[in-house]
C-alpha cells in the first residue's frame, strides 16, 4: 500500500490549468491490466483544479481510460507548453460520478509533481509549444 502523502500543486501548474493553458491539451496516462500505458488527450474543459492537492477529470464513461482508472486507480497527467514540462502523478479512490451524457467524473489526489528543466548539457533545447487542439469548422 502506498503511504498517503499530501503533495500540493504549484501555483504555476494551478494557473496553467485554470487559465494560462489556452487551447492546449493535457495528456492523461493510465495503465491497463498488462501494465501498458494508455494515453488520452484531455481538453482544458475536461480537467479542473478542485483544491491544492486534487484535480477532477471528465472522461467518456465507456472509454479505456475510465476503465483503467476504475481498475488500477492511478493516472499521470502530462502538461507541456512553451518552457513547461510537468508530470503530475495521481491516485483515484471512491466512486466516479456518472452524468447523463455518458461522461464519468473522477477526482484525483495528487501524489507527486515534477517540473522538468533542461540540463546545461542539453544546450539551448527548449519546449517552444505544447499539445494544442485546433478548432475545426463543420465537415464538408
């Protein structure tokens, strides 16, 4: 059993999720029964800060990510943007909240947060943009 620790989101990550991330996507990485990673992209309206140490994500109820969360209870969020690389390891416990539109809401407790910065040996390498969603017009 993993000991319970209280890890707080940094102000920078809170602000990025709440407003600064613009049209950027967040990676939600879960693990299946064979311990293979499953990556899902969340838009910023599918993730919210609940408190200094918890986040809420909304995923399709029948998605592989929802199934992995229910079965294995852990998820890692990847946040990438200009000059920002961060992973947030989380754990879910409880019952997902199911909505009438086929979406499940999971409240995730932050267990670890890592901000990455380039090493001096990496020279001028820097992230210059993150994962972005682009709005598309109606299909032809």
